[in-house]
């Protein structure tokens, strides 16, 4: 791995450099210069801001195609593609004022276009907007996005659910690398901290064309924070405190850049006591501690751009077993508990040619997970090491046709070092090849692609055949062809239609193929099935959007048919007081969607009203309902924006009412769930005290201390409610 990194970072620096530059002026519709516009060249990880005259300059740019984004609050984002054919290029830009949120460049799809130009509807949320909601963890923030939910174990462990699909059916990307952290387990969370993450993009539907196996249900794509602008040094410190868990979240970041070199580092620490339910009791051993460190170094010139990033994440997680038991405010976890160490290295390098480019992503993840039952000796210890590679070649553009071809793969080893085994020692190898094209004319865009994948899994035998925890050796190969096609058009000036049809697949994981014992957290004896076939789905999506200067509306509908859907089913037998479940397959379907509106009445420029509704239904071929399907939700927010002279700028106040409906459509071993309504409030802005400037957030979540049990809570079977009222105070200092 080190040799590959050095070869790309240092060896490529001998290439001949060009000295191209772009400069220009950014003005508004009245030809007035705009100061402070963020101008960014994504491929080079290079940014700047316009000066008081609206001017900007970039040097050391490559020949061929360069994409620039121009972003400023209160104005529409511009995303411009230039084909540089001379040493000095002048690009003047006019930004149009807008009331609604800025258009965003989407990087999780193939051609990195603005959302308004994208064939596929992708949800984009900044970490700042999620953190303003006062949630205590990254996954709780994600669950506020329409179409996204979480399977939770208290406040510390959460698994994402996209339109009713979870586990290995949802792929998570960080730093351009697919996360592999034993995600088959019910009590295995994301293993990501929101510090050092700039935004998240949510693809709701099969994305196997770009991401291969496990993207059958969708993708969560986390964008890391950007480097500092050239010739600047930045530092910031943030602190959040949580009343319910007596929690604290601290983060310190430093970054600097020269014309070609860039560097950043960020450390954070997160600690929480057991969470409190209405009635002031605490749920025993839901406490947790998290340490996180991220760093990155980058180099760019006219021939190539390369960024090396590293993320270390350490989790100390209590596992609640006895519900409401011994009361404590301690943050030291007790038994049983988990210790998780995650090391993620990523290297992204883009090579620029005359009219094309090669984008190469390499990743290495070492995930070390231990479980302690009643002592410091790990009863379960799993070591997962994964090497990922992804190379995409952007061919020269032919008229209005853009084309990408690529290869993608993974080599993974799983080793056990504890007394108990959940899955056997195994080696997994993936290889995929794909191609996709994009054609646009006037307000129309067509995008299509094709992909072939092969996965080989080879595991070792363990234990005595017939006894709990024993595994027979397997040697399995799975393969799949997948395709996607999308069409986007503007029916009228303010009305956009998107229609997408895509297939996806998921190979069965080791737990489904080999399980033989009491699976952690389920209280079930699970028996795997090495004859399982690949899950294969086809999903159709329809998106309709309307927008004018004071009103936005969207409606998303989907239908997802899955062949060979894998699930567990009781056999009627009992082993060691645990009901036996087999892994079996059946065809299934999921359907539903999201709709919402954003109203900004004129002339009340300070007032916003947002409302969204989401629904999903999941059924097996025989009409029975699928498990772990989130309940319908209707979410309403009133937001005001204001400034207080000599005190508060960019101020906001929010009132949110979230209505979750009864969930009566449950599988055979689930129970129905009652509906509930939560009220949340928020206040914040930028405060200036003398020369000191800082951002402040004050949130009250579940302000009326409502007692409720979410349908996807794993503590539901014990009758344990979710978290009660939580007051969150956060401050951010830029230095």
C-alpha cells in the first residue's frame, strides 16, 4: 500500500507542467461585484474567494476540461465547464439572486453535475444543517432526511435504512472508499463521526452501476471537509453539551494550503452517559465514548491532483441488556460492551490529459471489533481488512456526449481471534467493469450504463460439525449484470420531471451463508444457508419538482421488485431455549415515496414553512409484510431568519413537529407500534462580542418529554422507550 501511495504522490511529480490560469469577476444581475463568493475547482481540491472587487484567480491549471463552482448565500450556484486551450482564460460570472437554498454539485453520481442538471434525484444535506437540529449522533441526523430511517440500539448504535432496506443492502462511502465494518451485525453501527465531514448525499435506490454489490438499496456518500483556500491558515474549535446524556462533543481542526500543497487535521472526542427516558430513569449501559482523528495532505498541479486522507475512529460502546436497571451517570461502560477500532486510508488521484482524465481511488480499511461479556478478555474478536480500488476513465467528450468506463474491485480478509465465532475466517474478492454515458440537449438529459460483477467467497471450516459455532468450508462465486437508464426534462420553465429505471444486486453475506448459533442481539438461534442465491432487484423512480421564487414542491414515487430476497424464518424448533431461524429466500416488493413543499410568502422574507411526508410498504410474494419497515412520517418545520443589530447575524429560530404514524404492517415475529408526535425547537446564529465571533446553536428535542418507542428500536421488545427531552448547546469558534 505504501509503495502505491509513494508512486502516485511522488513519481507523478516528474510530469511536465503547464502554466494555465483562469481569472475573472463575479457580479450580480445589476453588474455590482460580489465579495466573498466561494470559487472551487473540485478535481484539484483548490478553492478561493472573490475580493472586494469580485475578482478571483486560479493558477497551475491542467489543459482540457475544468469545472468550476461559484457559491454564495442568497444566490443560485453556478457550475461552469471550461475547455482550456490557452495560457490565460478570462471567465466572468453573473450570479442570480434566489430565496431558496443553493443548488449543490452532486459527486456521488457519475458526472458530478448540479442537482438541477442531474438525471437522478439525490438528497444532499450539509453537516451544518444536520447539526443545527441538535441530534446527538451522525445517524440520528441522517434519519431526519425524507426516505431515511435508522435501526437503533439506544443512542449509540444506529444502522441506516433507505426506503425500507438496511444492513448490507445500503452501502456507505467515506473519503471516496466503501466502508467495510462488519455491517452484517445487528449491533454494528456506522463507525463514523460527523466531525471533518462536510456533507452527505443519499442515493435512494439501486446504485450497483457505480458501486457494485451491496448498493441494491441505496448509498450514503459522505464528502470530507475541504482544504483551506490557497495561502490561508484556518483553525476552529467546536463544543456541544447534551442535557439528557450529560454528554459532551469537542472538536478541534487546523488546515492550511499553499498554491500546490494542502494539509488538514482534526481531532474530536464524544462521551455520553446512559440516556434518560421520560420519568427520569436512565437506560442502563447505553453510555458510550468515541475518539476520532482525521488528517489529509494534498498536492495538485497542471498534470495531476492527489489527496491522501486518514481516519482513525475508536468506539467504546455499552450494550444494554437489562433495560432500566442500576442507575448511574458514569460514562465508563460496563459489561457487556464493544470495543471497535477503525483505520481508514484513502488515496484519490486524478491524472489530466489533453481532453480526458483518469480518476483513481484506492482505499484500505482495518476494522478491529471486540465484544466483552463479563471481563476484559474478548469473547468475540473479529479483524476485517479490506483493500478497495476504483478507476474511472473520462473519455474525450464527443459533441454533447460524455462517457465514463471503469473497473472496480475489493480484496477482503476476515480473521477471528476470540473464543466465539459469529462468521468463519474467509477471503472475499470482487471485480466489476462498467461503462456509462450522458447526453444532453436543450433542457433534456439521458443517461444510461451497463455493468458486470463477479464476487468469490472462500471460507475455512471451524469446530465440530453439528455443534453450535461450527462452520463448514464454502467456496462460492456470484456474478451479475446490471443496467440503468434515466431521463430528465423540464416540462415547463419551473417544472422538472425525472424518470429512472435501474437494476441492482447483492451477494449473500457470510452470516447468511454460514451462521450456526445464537446471533448477537437477536436471542435467536440462526442457521445459515450456503445455497442462497444473489438478490436481484429492479426499481423504477419518478420525480416531479416545481420551483418558483416563493414556492417549491416535490413528489417522489418508487416501486422496487426484489428477486430472491433473503430473510430469516422460524422453523418451530428450539435449541438451548432459543427459537431456531433459517435463512430463506422469496421474491419481495417495496413501494412508496416522499413528497414535500417549501413555502416562502412574499413580502415576509424572514419566514419559511417546510413540510414533507414519507411512506414505504414492504411485502413478500405471498403478501406477508417484510420486517424492519419504518412507519409513515409527516414532518413540518417553521423557520424564521433575522439579524439583531450589534448582536446576532444570520440568526434563525425553528419549530419542528414530527408526526410518526402507527405501524400496523408488521412481519410475523414483529409487534405493532403506536404512533407519536415529537416537538423540537432551535435557535442560533453568529454572535459578535468585541473582536470575538462565534456560531451558537441551542436546541430542544422532544421538548414535551414525550414517552414513545420507535418501531425500529431494538429495545422495543423489552418495552424500553426512546430518549426523552434533550437540550443541546453548541458553539463554534473560527480562529
